[in-house]
């Protein structure tokens, strides 16, 4: 029973933090994006904060509901992120040039601080 309760707590926290991160990103983006590179707010921590939040949300759901569908969600999410993030960064370098390269040096982590 302890494992189930711990899983619910940890998974629930991951889910809530992931959902809150996605919501915070959305509000920040809507209020601040005007065609210029955003480097403050959630972008000061990782270069792709929405994706970070979504990964955390998907992991949390998988811990809370360890069924085929949530496991597939995590696998697909990670596969898409590993493929999409490098392509997006190439596009951002083309669009913002040296400004984005400086930002990449300042904010080293793409999705997970101290990991990736």
C-alpha cells in the first residue's frame, strides 16, 4: 500500500507541476511574445519550457495511471521531443542568428536543468 500511495503522491506532484509549467508558459508567451526572442521568465531556466512541462505532465500521468495509453504517451512525447527540439533550435538559429547562439550559451539546458 505504501508504494501505491507514494506513486500517487509523486505522480500527482509531477502532473501538477507539469500542468502548472505549461499554463505558466502559455500566459507568459501570450503576454510577452511580440516576434522577439524571449529569454526571461521560464526561458531563463530551460530553452523549451513548454516541452519540459509537458514531459513532466506525461510522466506524472504515467506514474498515477500506469496503463498502456499513458506509457505510450510518454514514449511518443520523448520521441517527438528528441526529434523536434534540434530542428526547432536550427530554425531559431536561422531566425535570431547570434542572439540565439548567445542565449544557448547562457541557458545551457534544452528541457531538463542539469540533464538535457
